[in-house]
């Protein structure tokens, strides 16, 4: 009997792996992601064919192609991919633990906390000559610190014999509004150049990404995603409700806190290097759910791939459609995400 129960638990843990449809979708998304990655790398003022892009990846191509690909395009495309993965997985986690299909990284005020920290950083460390008195490289640290502080604040303000999803949402929305008001106030009181810098960051852009950003962001996002995939079964259990989850032996509050911290770390790392790119954490899990179902073992990997694809495409459009002007990637994710959010509201209302 014990062996049968152990086998059943093991089967539940790997059920998404033996779901052929979900596996096929994830493999297809991997190929789409690779295609977008190669196409984006070869597209710009200097066109490079996909074959030559692949040659550059393996050390071939001309010196000019190697310079353009390795020094200018690859870092920002890799950052775009990682940011999309991080925001999408974080959004999927939040939708699971809050049990609300409209949940996103913005709803808990976490990105708002990062925005306040960035604007405050620019205000405190800028002098009258419009230059920063400390290195701009500390900006991601400020963003991550702001996101983390707000996440802890949301959690502890929501605590009352445990943390319920509805309290998380209500406290998060309240803090988001407060953070937005503080951000606007600091931008109005500060110099015009500071407001311009802050506004570009808040909109969301990967412009200026370099290999140092890649070296920090890639391991950060990938390790946290592995942790999220391991915890995916606990998200499925939490969607059943606190009483049922407790009844089957899950420590609801411990896992809810752990999942919230993983989500916060993914959001903080993403917004630290790309700003407040919106709606990816909302759209990607919904698209993935329509493709692979609601089991988070398959939903999170599919969301990660879709999120990476969305941000890479948004950045590609932003740097090529209005060339030589650079349009922040967040403009295009918002232009898609806002109508999609309205659609989800009507769909949820009708349901």
C-alpha cells in the first residue's frame, strides 16, 4: 500500500512530463524562441542572414558581423529573453497563489516599489550639473531593494492568522497606488532631465544592456526558475483553497511565503535591468494556460518561453520600426497588454 502511494505521488509530480500535448507545445515554443532569437540578432541597421548569425555564434562570420552581434545585439537580446522569462514565471506564480487570473507583478505594488527606488536614486545622487555622483551601475541594486522592501511590507501588512489571497491583493493595490503617487511627486519636484530618465526606465527598456548585466541576470533568473518549477506542485495544491490544501498536508503559509519571495526575486531582478515592462506577467501565463492547461508543472515552462518571446519581439520592434529612434520595449508590451487585459475583464465578468 505504501509503495502504491509513493508511486502515485511520484506520478503526480512528473505528470506534466508525460503529458504529450504539453511536452509538444513546450518543444514547439523552444523552436519559436530560438527562431525569434536568431532573427532578432540579425535584424537592424546592418542586416545579417540567419545562417551568418549562427556562424557568428560558433566563432565564424566577418569581423564586422562579430562586432555587431557580440558587442551590440546579443547582450540586449539575452537580457530581453531573461526579463521576459522572469516576469512571466513570476506572473504565473502570483496568479496561482492569489487564485486570480488577473493577477500580475504590478498588482502587489512590487514594480511600484522598484520605481520609487529608482527615482529616489536619481534624485539623491544627482548634482546641479545633471550628472550622477555615484555609478549608474548601482541603479539595478536600488530597483531590486525597492521591490524587495515592498514585497515584505505587503506580506506583513496582510498577515492576520495567516495571509489570505484577498488581503494580498487589497494591500498590494493600496501600496501600488501609494508608490505611484510618490514616484510622480519625486519626478515633478526634481529637474526635467531626471524626470525624462526616470520615465524611460519606468516604461521599460533594455537599451544599454551589456555583458556584465548578462552575467548577473542569467544565473539569477535560471536558478529561480528551477526553484519555481520544483515548487510547481504546491501552486497546484494552493489553487484548491486553503482548507483543502491544509487537509492534504501542505503547509500553506510557508509555501505561500516562499512562492511570494521567489516571485519577488524574479520581478526584482527583471525590473532592475529592464525597468517596468508591463503586462508580460499577465499575458504570458494566460497564453500558456490556453496551450498546455492549468497544471503549473507545464504552465510555468510554457509561460517562461512565451514571456521571453514577447519581450524579444517588443524590443525588436522598438529598435527597428522607428529607426534611428529607440522606442522602449514597454511601450509595445503595454499596447498589446492593455487591450488583452480589457478582454480578460469581460471574459471573467461573463464567466
